[in-house]
């Protein structure tokens, strides 16, 4: 082999190795990005589920508080009525 042929072969090997490394790096980056996206999607689904559960719990709690407030108002009104009768 002549020196120019050796240099050309060495440059070709270097370019080939560089392209292989770049391709491998891009494949790894794509795989990482896909795993990250799957993680984000699963986190979003979990958050939606938790939000729905919380919404239902708040609705039930709101109804219970409303009923308790009505009962307390009736008790207070009854006590006021009973107190007014007792004062006479």
C-alpha cells in the first residue's frame, strides 16, 4: 500500500466509525425520548385518575356539608323556638 492509499483507508475507517457512533447515539437518544414520553403519558393517566377521584370526593363532601348545615340550621331554629316558648 502506498502512503496515500493508507491515509485514504485510515480516513475512510475514521469516517465509518464516526458515522456508526453518530447513528448509535441517535438510536439511544430516540429510545430515551420514547421511554420519557411513555413515562409522561402514564403519569398523565395517573393524574387524570386521581383528579377524577378527588372531584368525586369533593362532590360527596359538598353534599354532606350542605346536609349538615341544613340540619344545624333546623336545630338552631328549634332551639330558638323552644327558648322563646320557655321565656313566656
